[in-house]
């Protein structure tokens, strides 16, 4: 998978977070999710954007990244 496809998978995951409620995270189920999604969740964790390798909650940096990703989606839609 190319680097740009990996980044797109990460952006897709960031867009799934509900920024209106920091009390809700996401859970990537390794048994059900594609390998690409599982790998994207792990990369977000490795980059310090989430607090668990399988999703979890956004960190401060993750909130900033998700806010920017979601803003970009609104502009492009």
C-alpha cells in the first residue's frame, strides 16, 4: 500500500471521531475490520493521535488532527 493510501485510511478514521463529545471514542475490531483499517488505527496510535492501538480516544494532538480532517471534509463536500 502506498504512503498516500495509508494516510487516506488514517484520515477516514479521524473523520469517525465525534468531536462534539470527547467522551466517545472508536473501537477498531481486529476480527471484523480490514487489515488497512487495523493498520491505520495502529499508525494513529504510534503517531500519538489516539490513546489505544485499536482506536480509543483522541489525544490533544489527535483532537487537532481530527478537527482539521473534519474541516477539510466539510469544505470539500
